[in-house]
C-alpha cells in the first residue's frame, strides 16, 4: 500500500502530494483524512492522508510513515476532496485548507493517552499481569510497544480502550464523579452506632444516607451540598468502603437543553407554506438546488427552517444551519434547541477548545444530526447531509478574512452538489450577488413579503440633522428622537438605539495646533475610550493613556471629537436619569457569555434602552421594543467602497426590523446629514426591490460585481519601497508574461491600501476585474509560487477572491 500525503508546511515548494509507504501491520488502519507522522528531510512532520493507492509512480525507494497520530479520521473523504477544490479555487496552500477544517483541539499542541475502559479484558488481550492495567490511563508509547497498531484499533472498536487527546494539563474529556452507598440502610445504621463519637461530620453523612436512601448513583458534589458535609468527608467514607466511587464521561454542553422552553411546530401561513413546499420537494427528490428565501423581517423564516430540518430528520438525514455569529443571535439558538433538544450541536468561536471538541465528537459519533454554528461550521463532518441553510446570507462575516479566504456560501454550494441536497439562503436584504443569481435562474427565488402577525412594517421617519445641529444642545439626539424616547419610557416600553461606532469619541484633537493623536503602528487616529481612560487602535490593538498635554505643542487644550457608544450612553443617562441603559459593543461583550447576559438584562427591564453597534441589528425579537433610533446613519455610507450603499441599506433595514414584531406597534427614526440620499429614501419605504434595481445599474456602470468577478492582490512589508516595488512588478508581469489582454482583465492600481500602514506593515494593492475565471487562473498560480521568494525579503503577497473590504 502507498499513501499520498500533504505535509504540514505552508509553502509553495511543497504544496503538492508526496508518496509514502505503509508498514504491513498499519495498512488495515489507514483511512483518508487521517493524520500521520512522516520523515521529511531531516525532520518528522505531521501529514494528512489524501489518497490511498496500490503502488507509486516514484522509481526510487519510498520512505515509510513513522507513526499514526489518530486511530480514526477526523476528516471524511468528502472533506479531503473539498480541500483540493478550495485550494485551487482560492489559490491557497492545501495544508492551510485542511487545518481550517479541523476542530481547534487537533490544531494545537497536545498529548494523547490511552484510557482503559475494561481492565480485565484488556489484560487478557495483552497477556500481561492485570496489575499493569489497573490504572485508568496508560502511556500510549507503552501500549504501542506491547502490541501492533492494528490490534490497538481493534481494541478501540471493541471499546476496551479509547484514545484521549489532552492539551497540556487539561483533559479534553470531562469526567464527573458519582458515588453510591456500598451498604443497605440497616448496615449503615450499624456503622453509625459503632462510629467514634468525635466524628461528627461522618455521622452527619451516614445519618443523611440512612434517612434519604439513594436508589441510584449521585454526583459527589451534589451529595456534599445535600448532606452539608465537605467533599473530603465523602472521600474518607469512600476509603472506608462505606461508599463506591465511579467516574462517568460527560460532554461539556455550551447550552443546557433544560434551560430552553420546548417549542412545537406552528401552522404555516400560505406564503410560508409555499416556500416550505418548494424546498421540501428538493429534499424528497434529493436534488441539489439553491433557493434564495427573501422574507421581510418578522416574516417567519426561522419557522420554515425548523420545519424543513424536521423533515430532513424524518428521512434519516442531517442538517447544517449557519448564522452570522451565534453570540449575536441567541434567540435563534434557543428556538433550534427548544425544537430538537440533544440532537443539536452548537459550534462557534465563543466556545472553549474543550467544548468545541466535545461537540465535534458528538457530530462524528452521529449523536447530533443538526449543527448550528458560524462560518467554519460549514465544514462539520456530517454524513448523509440532507439540507444546508445560511441565515442572513448577506452578512460579510461569512467570508474568512485570513487564509484560506473562503466564503461559506461557496463551500455550501459545493457540499450541496456533493450530497444532492438543497441549499437555502435566507435574508430580508439579500446580497446583490445572490439576488442577481436568482434573477438569471441560477437560484430559485422564494418570496415572503409580509410579517406573520399581519402587522405592517414600522413607519420610518428621516430626520435631517443639518437643520437641528445649529440649535440642539445634545448633538446626538434630534428633538424628535428625544421626545419619542421619553414617550416610550413613560409607557414602560423599550428602545433600541444604533450607533455604529464604539468607544467614547472618534479621536482627540488639539485645539491649539490641530494635532490628532495617531497610532504609532498604523496610519489611523487612536480612539478615545473614557471608561478605562485609554487611547486605543482598533486595527492593531495598540493602547496608551490619554495625554494631558499635546505631544506636538504641549498645549492643554485636548478635546474629544466625534461620537462613540460610551459618550452617547453618558448623554442618555443625563437626559433620561434613572432609565436602565444597556450598552453592547466590542468593549462590553469581550467576556464569554456577556452577549446573552446583556440581552437577558434588557428583556427583563421595563422602559430600558439598548444602545449598541451593528451587533444589535440582527437576531433580536422583543415584543416591547416599540422604537428604533439610528443616531447617525451616515457612518458607513461614505466609505470608499463600492458596497458601502448596499451595506448601509442592509444595516438600516435590519435594525428597523427589530421593532413592531408583536402586539405593540413600532416606529423607526433615522438621523442623517444626507436625507436626500437614495439609500435613505428607499429604507424609508422598505423597498428592497427598488434598491436592488437601482444599485445594479450603478454596479453595471462601474463594472463591479455581480457583473464582474474581482480579485484583490495585496503586497505588504515593513519596508515601504519594497512593498510598492513588489506590487508594480506583479502588474508588469501580468501584462508582459501572460496571455491576458486589457479587454479580458481590468486592472485598477497599483494603489495604496485604504489604510496604508497597519501594525507597521505598508500595504499596496491591485484590483483585478474579469468575467472569466479561467483567464487569470494560471497567472495567479504563478504569483503564488513567486510569493515564496519575496517572503524571504519580508514581503507578503495575498490573493483575495471577491474581497468584502478594501480598507
């Protein structure tokens, strides 16, 4: 047997497969996707098995693998195949793609130990003295010296042992200690009578066990609480043989199912029923088809998702539901777990490494046929996939910012075709790319234009801030918004306020000389955070204390300029004293579980105000929210990015949808300095259709997606001239050495990146626009190969297909 492997070196020189031999005793164990150790030069490296074959084309003597890191594969044959496709499609190293697919547990340094499940049978199998295997754990090296790897795999299948991976001193399998009485109540009574009178706590424990007989094992800590004795007292009872101790493996559950109210399927309205039946037909016929479910906020898209997943389960198939970020959409998780309970695995960045590993194992073992998670959950190793859903498909968080720069939607399309199952893309404001594909028939458009409670979409009022800024004392609030907030608070209703900028103020300005405090590593001003009296860079995380004097002229007249969430929160407390104000931004939500705590606090307080950045614009469904206010709608509108108008329209529409969702009527007030901008006019009318057609005309004129594909090539270096020279050389080679013409590929640049210097790296870029991907494929491969040479000079070259941001 010969295997092809990808070695763990992200380099163009070794970005291909290598053949290795496999010892005869290991041949029955090897599986696709398995991690092995291989000799490579004078080193031993990790490698992934990507192909198994009978013989090699290599004429010399093949080296053999030196060890197995796993006795089971964590990557299915499907994911191995997908890694090859993505590596070619994204111009990324294949090892980088394979690593991105794995759970974090298997990407960090770890130790592995053998857990003994049945010591008696294991001793017989090993033909050793039972005393040698009486401990719960064995050293893996010792076991591999005793028997063959083939036999180890058989022992795992027979559940005599299992391999457990550990990060440093942390166990990845959670063990819970349970205890039960070794004697009957009568025998315990006899022990109590004979007990030394000075052993008060032991007597207290025995008395509890006699008066409250246990008919099953109980968790050790629980017994300590119930009997009001210490854990040490119980352990002493175990040593004396009064009680029996056993350890059971339990999964760490990021969400306790018991904490969520069970939900039942609701009767679908005609428009929901129509969308449901279209997708159900594709599920039943196992047809790979992409549906774009365009439904206004509150139209009941989630209920359609849940009932489709239920139908998939009935067929014995599995489902994936992607959401932009779990912590920002807790109500979606609650509804899915409330409907399907223990059958749901939750995967997202907020989980600990151990929690992710436990959820991953539940998926592999078939215990969780439904996966809910953020972007990387699209790689979940589910078998027999029957349905993929991407909620809020327009969100930019579905695009990976670092290598490999994949878009979850593209991966979902590939897996949909591989499994012959439908893909549902849901949104109230679909991305122009997706909606354009629906227009030409690549996707099937399903429309849900009404809310399920038959309530109209909330009225939107646009406030021209140029008319109020002259005489208004508080620049954050127009008279209308301030009055409306007072009305809602008086009625004990709730208010949501959006300001898409965190911190206290945008920057510090010296009023004497005009100096603005800059980040020393980036070409960007530092943001003032009043809470911890710090100046912070939101790009490289540089921090410093607020200066008392101007660094340039030594003046004391340093003043904050612009608005931030901290500053607005202070103004709210000043205007509406005694009103609960809950602020949600990156500063207040750093700790694990902080999103859920803040939202819970908001839901439980009458007349509360929720102030936040764009993280509050999605996933919130509170009946008593009757007013949504947008402090400054122009924040993202004037960014030099062709998607600026689209993102602003989506954000404003999404946040407007947070109100009027229940029995209470809602209203929206948007403050802007550009009231005549077409985005403001169309948001006011809730008119996505008109926005789509208008924006498509602008995209056509500007030769941008979805009419053209785009690729961003960026060169960065700590030496400015080197980065600049590298990007000019790339452009020169594209035209001089390739077959492409200026008609086939439009090249914008070279130009300085939106922010020239980030974390001391200068950045220059090229933008390629083209209609045929194949035209530039070989040229980009060549750039990737040559990037390894420039790396030696400290120059980094990045290739990003369909970039979401240019700053």
